[in-house]
């Protein structure tokens, strides 16, 4: 941990924010070299002012060593670790944003996957929003795509839960320190995520969940991922900040439509009007980002044919209904309209498909097939 002290020291220099920190590391490769540099060498860094040069040259970082050591000792004692900008474990996409955190506190294992999607939305989500986020998290996990969110109440928690249900990896980005779990009722989720991914924060261990921390952490949620999905965002939702960060970072933005009469989806619908990709199911993400698709899923029709070979014999009507379902839940009424089929007849066919173990029914007369369990 001793080698991390210079990273803490450079971050503590007045006026050196994340943007300048990265420029300094890009130029000098390490904080030690920054502190060893002459004022002339420091002046060559883009945007460097005489005031910042003076602040670095006069910074008594050695006097703060004890303070840094206490924090680093606490990190080690609690089983956490720290990854810096120069660490191979640092999330690669995060290095591409202009102001990445100089270092991250990590509980768990970040892994090396770049196949990740953020799912965020309202803390006060509706039943529809929770169900949608849970299913999307599970569907992403089934495609071996990591789910990233903020571990907040509502949509965030549902997305993490869905990923865990799908036996996938997930990352939570906190707006507080790792020793200040927020919300407190997510303590169990905090540890579950660490066992199946990681919980990360750029804030010191005991940093409180202050309101201004959350917009700051949102750039990390979007920055780690290929794209961000917004589910149920009001007109002034914090999730819209994440969407804006994603756009500024050159990432994709997806939005799930909600009830047109609900104020909880006003922000989401505005995103769609402004050009966000409308998302109905996980296939919409796959279609937009085909390079994250698993090779054996590249030909959905081939997969469906392989599935049919493994199923018990189906009648022509059963096969018609089966072919109209996918890994995302569909309401029986929507299915009936799609197939132009009598509701009573359709209900009977779905019941037979359930008994054969082909179709799953979820609360609210929603039906789906779990492709990953069949192939």
C-alpha cells in the first residue's frame, strides 16, 4: 500500500481535479515523477497554470503521510483494495473519459470484461419499472453481459437483483464511501454484489452519501459501460444526468417506454424524442451493439431450431405460439393481438406449453421462454 501514498498526495493538491490529474499521469506516468518534476517541466502540461505549478511544487505531501497511511491501512483491514489509473485492473472504458477518478476503492473483483451495460432509473419506481429492470438485468446476465448500476433503491436495486438471479456479474458504483453503505437496507446486496462482481467508489472510505456525490458518480456508471438504459425517469430524475454523461462520453443511450400518463416516465419519453434508442427487450441492445453478442447467439433462428429439437413434440398451434415468444415477457393480450388468436384458445395453448416446460408464466399474465435454459 505504500506505493499508493503518492496517488493520495497528488489528489490532495489544491486545484488538481480529476481532469488535470489524468493529464499529469499521461505526461509523467506516475505521481512520484510529478512531484520530482521541475516547474519548467510541469508548465509543459496542457492547461497548466503558474498557480497550479506553484501548488504542486510547494505541496508538503510527506507531512500528510500519516493521514494517507491510516486510510490505506483501513482499506487493507477490511479486505478492500485500490486500483489506480495505471493499474491493469482499472476499467478500460473509464480511461477514455476526460475526468476518470485517479483511483477507485474496490470491494470484490472488477474482472476484465468490457461487455457491460448500465441500467438506472427512478428510486421510487412502479411495479412495472421494477419488473422491467429485474428482467432486463437477468436477460443481460444470460448473455454474459455485466450489469452496472448505482445500488440505489428502486430501478438500480432491481437491475442488480436481476443480474444476480441470472447468475451474472454486476458492478455497483456508490455515491458514498464503502464504509457508508447507502441505502442501509442494501447491506446484504452490497456483499452479494461483491461476491459476484464489485462495489466501487471514488470517495474515501467513510464519505457520507451527500447529494452532490451522486451526479459525480453517475459519470462512472456510464463511463464503465458500452451503453446506458434508462427505466422510469421523471422530468428532473438523476438518471437523466447519467444519460447526459453517456452521450458526452460517446456511449449509447437506451430508454424503456412507460405509461404515457405517468409523470415517472416523462424524462424517459423525452429521451426517446431526443434520439435515445427505444428499448423493448434485450435484443434491442444486441442489435445496436452486435460486437457484444455471444458467438452462438449470432443466428437467433439457428438457436430456435436447436431448441425445438430438444423440446417435447409440439402441435402446429403450440409451435406458432412458441415462435412468437422470446426471452422477454409478453402480456397474453399483446400476444393474442399479434397472433389474431381467440383469447380462450391462446390461454389453453399457453397452459399446455407451461405443462410441457416450454413456457414460463410470470405474475400479471406475462409469458416468456428462457432461451438460456434450453440451449
